[in-house]
């Protein structure tokens, strides 16, 4: 094997390892949270304990395969404690559950540190806490690396494999054990584990597939295949890195003390394929290039309309229309692949709230809804920290201590709601608490001290939000683990705006606070409204546009204070922002203007432009250079004629109009 090839194969195997760990850790978090009522005195569900045991057992085996000893030890300790619970030799109490949850978080940190190639956290403290319940003392986990012998029988007792082998033989099939050893010369001939898998699937039914890492780093793959073919049909396969032998059932052994626990054998019939996000990003970029090319084609067709016979031009236009429809379907298909449930982040928030409430001596109930709402993977990842800031603020700033709540006639337990739902092409996330609400007086006093608010200045919710999100602002005089540094809300606002979203605050003294985040479902390609102002063309993402209006000059009222302009709108007033004035473009008098309404009541605004040119798909390119960034501009795109145009930030323009 060529130098470096084992490292490459092992690296590819590690990618699968991290993905597997993420799935099992997600399940461990979910099951531990489901056991919380048990720790309060309810009866434990044996099936739930068994499922949790299986996930931890698999994590232990996976960690042993890659030599991640701290994770293997910790998973083994948690597994040992669960064995006592399943056998009725221990009773789950809050302290034990806290230890298990801390262990799950430490497991996650160990895997994350290994992936980032950083120093691994030491699990010794958690292991000491676990050992307090284990009698006798917890034994060291036995090595779980599979033996390297190439012809060792494959145990068939896990996950119903024995039953599948028996059923195949009953149907007259022979069960063979194949072993594939990858090599660079085989890869050069196009022979990989995927081609071998496809070949074996053609030969019969694959009953199991197990990767194995040899001590020298070599990765092998073992398959159990049930087939009615004769062995002579395998002739020549040994030249492709395959060896085989009849599968013999393992000798009878004593019943396993861990029923229902299987080794890591990914199901080939699950219908799930893991794909790196970078590959999806690359695919989305290529789709974006196709969108631009199709727009160029449409522009060329318009140029040819006057020079071609009508029949020929219509035929070309039909092809272009079909291409547009197919490209839109392709775009939506790629986007759907990128969507993941936002519940992945929500479950992490439960751990954070529980941890902080325990530290502060508070009783907090967190209710989730809409976990199945799907959002672009990139959006989910970037919203993890902002949501963590909001729920921590809800515990630290919003919820009162139990004594204060009881004195106000509230339940002793504070409540936090985390909700998600889709609305058109946007996702709406809400973080709400039933606490004391924002103290307007404290915010105003602190803002006046900092010179951010006039002595007689009033505070509506939009102004409160602006002050809370200003860098360095905090009503706390001392920082603690959760708040007081004046950076949390600034991080939230920046993250939401960078994703093209909007943040809104609703608060009522004594009743609670609600933050509403509106985000695009995806970021790369969107439908946009093209507008013209002072001879310049701009694009406005269509999901941000609530309505398009035609306004006659006589309908506009000028307010003397600051010369703001407003019009009557839906029983109220709509502040206007003239884009020409905002960007210093030449204003042109017209008999009628167009305005598109952005934002939401009461912070909406009408953006006045000269003309609405039409609607078009655009590829969004972010502007990352701070010397070029400008408030009100979200990015840039290219039209079919090759001209770059700017994409307007509807949320920023709405705030400009709303604060007039």
C-alpha cells in the first residue's frame, strides 16, 4: 500500500465515526431528559433504559475502534451504572441523573475535541462520581477492538442477525462471509467498498456490514451475504481484494448480561446517505452558476426576438421556460437535502437551561414545540449560540426566584417556551418566558448614564431592543456565568442580521418577555424583486416583501420633526424610506412612486423606489469585507447580462424607517 493511504482511509472512517457519535449522543440527550420525571419519583420505563444502554454501549465500541480511550472509559462507566438500574440494584435519583447528564456533556466534549484535534477533556471527575454508585468498584472496560484474524467467525447474535441468518438458510440460501481489503491499486481500477457492496447486493442479500480497523491503521470491511449462487461464480473476485469463506455460527456461549446490545453494523437498507456539508455547498454553488447562465440565456433570447421568425423564437422560448422550471425543481431539491430539524438545537437548550437553573437554585420547566421544523443546516449551526444566549438570559434576567414568584401569585416553577414554525419561505423562532419582563426604568437609567438616551426620551419595545443589543450594554453590575458582560444580546442581533433575519421584542412587566426571530429557510438562492432607483438596479429578497404599493405624491404627508414622510396604511401610518436619499442617488420627480413594505407591524416601513422591474431568481453573494459593508446592503448578485447589482437588507431598511 502506498505511503499515506492508510491515513486517508482512516480519515474517511473517522468522518463516519463522528457522524455516528453525533446521532448516538443526540439520542442519549433525548433519553436522559425523558428520564427526568423518573428521578422525581416516577417509575422508569425498562424499554427506555434499554435504549439508552444500547446507545452508550455502541458509543463505547465506536470509541474503542478509533482508540479514543477517555470516551470509551466514560461510556463504560455510564453503561455500568445503567446496568445496575436495569437490574433493579439501584434507584434513579436527581443526583444520579445529574451525573449522567454531566457525563453525556463530557462525552460530547471529548468527541468534539478529538474532531478538532484539541486536548481532550479529562473524564476523571465524572468517573469518580459514577463509581460512587458502583459496587464493587467499576472494572476497567475490556478492549472492544475486533480481532484481526482474517477468517474469524462473525458473531451473529446482535440486532437480530442470528434470526436473519437462520431465515436465509431456511429459504435454501448459503451464507458467506466476505472480507474486502481496500488498496490504492484497486481504487485506481475503480474498485472501492461501494462497488464491492453493489457487487455483493447483486449476488444476494447483504445481512450485515462491519468496518474494522487493524492495529496498523488498515481499514477492512466484512460482509455477511446470503446467496443461492455457487462458489464458482466468485471466480476472479480475489483479484479485487475480496476473500471469502462459508459463515459458521459461533459456538454456543453463556447468555450475554447485556441483552439487546449490538455491535456497530450500519444498516444498508436504511435509505440514508451521509454527505459532508461542504459537498452540498459545492453543489449549491454549481446550481447557482446554472441559475446565472439561464438568466443570460433569457437575456440573449430577448435580444433575438426581433431578428428571428416568430415560430422559431417561440420554440426557443418554450425550451427556456422548461429549463427554468427544471432548474427551479433542482434548486428546491438541493435545498431540501440541506434541511435538518431544528430540534437538534432545541434539545441542547434543554441541557443548558437545566444546568443553569440547577446552579442558580431555580426551578424551570422548558416546553418545546415545532422541533420537526426543518431549516438549512448552516442556519441551524449559526443559530445555536444566539439561542443559547436568549435562553440563558431568560433564566438569568427574566425568571424570578421561587419566593418572588409565589409572592406575585405565580407558580414556583418558571416556564420557558421555545417554539419554531415555518411561514412561507421563512422560519419563525420564539423564545418566551413568564418572568418579570424587561425593567424599562432600569434600561432607561443605564442608557442615560451611557449617553444613549435623552433625559426625556421615551422607550418603546423597538428602542428597548436596540439598547439591549448595543455592544457593552448590561443592567448587571457584576458578571456571572450566564450574563452581565454586555455581549450576549449583541451577538444575538449580529447573528440574526448576518443571516438576513429580523429580531423583535415583546415584553410586559410582571408577565414575561418574548423574542421573535425570523430567518430565511435557506441562504444561497432566492427569488427577488428587481427595483430601479436613480438609474440603479437593486434586488430585494422576495420573502422579505410584505406588499407592493403605488403611491401618488399627494398621498405623502411630511412630519415636521426631522421631515419624516408617512402615508396612511391599514388603519395606521407607514413610515417611508426613499432609497434615493438613503444611498445618495439622483432623485427624480414622478407622477407616481412604488414602495414595497418590509418588516412587521409596528416596525414596518415602505421603501420608495422609482420602478418595479420584475421578479427573478438570484444567487446571493455575501459582502464580507468590512470596508465595503454598508447598512441596508445584504450582499450582491449577478444578473443575466453580467452586471453586478446590490441586494438590499430589508430588515435594516425597516429599522431605519421605523425609528425615523
